[in-house]
C-alpha cells in the first residue's frame, strides 16, 4: 500500500502544502510543526522520493520579488515600489537572504513555480499581481507545489494565499468623508483598474462614505486611470468641464500620481486646487508634500508592508499555519493638507 502526502497531512493536522515544505525542507518552518509532520510520516511509513528530496534541499539564499515590467516607467522611482522594496530588503538582510528581482512582461509567461524548481529562489513576494486567469493559474501552481510566497497589496478572497494588505476600504471612506465634511457634495472619483483588489476596496470605501451621508452614488462621477500621473493628466480635460459647470466640486484620486497629474492638467485650464475644487490623493508619497498647494492624501505603510511580507516568509518567529493568520491588514491614516482645507 502506497501512503500519500494527503494522508500524512490529515494525521498531522496540517495542509498538504505544509507537508511538502517540511519533507522538502523548503522555507522556514516552526519546529513544532516540523516534528508533527515528521512523526506522522514515520507512523504511516511514508517514504518520499529520495532523489526529489536531495534536489529540493538545495538552497539558493535568494528571496524573489516578482515585479510588473512597464515600458517607459521608471519603476524604482515610484514611491509605491521603492518603499515596499526597501521594506523587503531590510528583512531579507536581517534573515541572511539576497533579493532577486524578476520582471514580469505584461503578455509574458507567468511560470512562477519554475523559479523554485530551478533553485533560483527559496521564497517569493509578488507585487502588482492582477486578477486575470494567467495570474490565478500561476499562483495556484505555487500553492499546490507548497512553495512559500506572499502577495502584497492584492488578494483573492476565495484563495487561501498569504497576503499583506492595507485597509483601503477604511482609507477611502475617510478621504471621501473628509471632503463631505468640508461641504463638498459632488465628489468625482478617479480609480485604478479593477483587476486590482485595492481598486475594488477604494470604490467600496468611496461608496460607503456617500451612503452614510445620504448621497446617491453616481457612476457618471467615477473615472478610471491606470495609477500613472499621465492618466490623471489626461482626465483633466473631462473634469475641467464638470468643474466649470458646477457638476463636480471635489475629486478623490486613488493614488497621488493620478492626483498630481490631474492638478497639472486642471492648472493648465485655469483651475486651481483649493480655490476651484478640493482634492484628496492616496499613498502620502513624497510628491504630495512637495507640490504646491500641498496634497491632502491617505498615508499607507508601504515600507512596513514590504518588511512584513518578507518576515512572513523568512522569519521563523512569524505564525504561518492557521488560515486566520494568512492575511495581514495594516491601518492607514488620512493626512489633511492644503488641497482639501477650506
């Protein structure tokens, strides 16, 4: 009779992925869990493939960071990516790992598991993950193979993936509520693409603030950019008409880059933030403090998110076993500056 890993997992009270990690010695693991799995395997007489075991024990010393490749965009100069990578790097160094950056082409293959099979990395963090079929397949393969990985700022509600996220529903609700408390009643919302869970969350928070104030949600006031400054700038032409007509008196943008691009485009059309409309961005990037007038925004702990994501994979003191602990949700905070003060 051949004993399967599923039977070992059942006896040990853990997932098959955990059994795979223990038997293949891949990634950090609580000693208590390791002993439980090994004892269950011994009791059942489970004998893994010796060649596969020897192959899997090879350690690269690298933690991989999968990043989207965006042509003509200086990725490392963007506040979002630079802060998260700095946080990942801090934890990786403390745990004795090096960073290996892997750029994902928009239409390229997403065989993340191959990075583990070829011993290039021991764990990986996925940034800029999109809810598209190709991404779902790649992540499911990682999970099935028992490879340690973590998503940052993206989640899949029906999948039990380790995730570090921020409370974007609360942050967006606070931003829109602030504008409403300033007497604004027609707030346009510039969101990002809906393939990102944080875009969905921000829309939910915006709608919740309107509902709490008794204002009907108007889909005509929702615009979609791509989180770039250019997309905010290009939307200025349409929003200028709305502001001049009195249809819009405030704008909430889902990140600072789009908000700053919008400010630039509206200024070229004779419209100034604070004077002609109120504006709140999101991220609390360096640009929000440098631009004039200074941009009201929502501060997101991106550095801490990167640090925590790496710790979840590399720090043996971090909890990993219960589904309850799979998602870390970090708080955000509203920062009120000149563009929304009356």
